[in-house]
């Protein structure tokens, strides 16, 4: 590696020099911001623990040099800054856990979550409900009773109906 004023050439990124202790600091801040984005238990900027009863602000957190940020990380009200910065946020609640949430206005938002984990859990529960509704609408091909089978591709309510349908198909093929 070529030395450029005490810094290796690989340490020059986009015209900025990053020394190793600064790089470790950036890595630690990025880990804190991603954990805040994932769970909303800590502040993405200062790393302070956020109580479940305390409202969470969701916003972009700068973790290093130019362009290095983590979007939609949880931030405490102390780190957000002045009151004028907090005025644009609107109050709502997380759709999964019900935690107080302050969000910046944005077009196209349908659901609001305090962290990614709540969003994932909400979507998983929603998909489970949709699959259960589809299964509830299914009926046995042979007798017409509702299906209670564990398989998603079941056509018959049991072995009796499956055998009855087979005998009907086999009988029709022999006559034809």
C-alpha cells in the first residue's frame, strides 16, 4: 500500500481521508443506528435507551461522512434538536405495538411502525390472516363440507371423500 501523509491509499474515500479510529467510530455509530432502526429500543444518534412509554421519532441518522446515513432509525426527542425541528412531525401510533410515534410528513405512507421489527411482525400477521381466510373459504370437492386439513393444497376433507372421488373418476373412465 502506498502511504499518503501517514494514511494508506485505501483510507482515502471520495476525496476524504478516514483514519482507523474514526473508521471504528463510524462503524460503531452505524451499528447503533441499525439497532435503533430494527428495534427502537435505543436512540440511533446517542445510543440512549428509549423507554417503551416514551414516543419515538423516526428519521434519517447520519453515521459518518457525506452520504452515509441510516434511514428511518428511531431517535429520542433530545437528539432531534430544537423544537422548530419537531414541529413538522405528526403524532400517531405504531400499528403493531401501539407505541407513541412522531413521523415526518411523507406522501404514500399507508402504515406507521416504530421499528422494522414491528413492521415485519405486522406484515406476517396480516399474511397469516389472509391465508386463514382463504382456507376458510375452501370446501371439499366430494361432499362440500368446509376443509379443516393442514395442507394448503388439500381438495378433500379426508380419505373417505378422496376414495369416493377416485372411484367416481375410475368408473367414468371405464364406461367411456
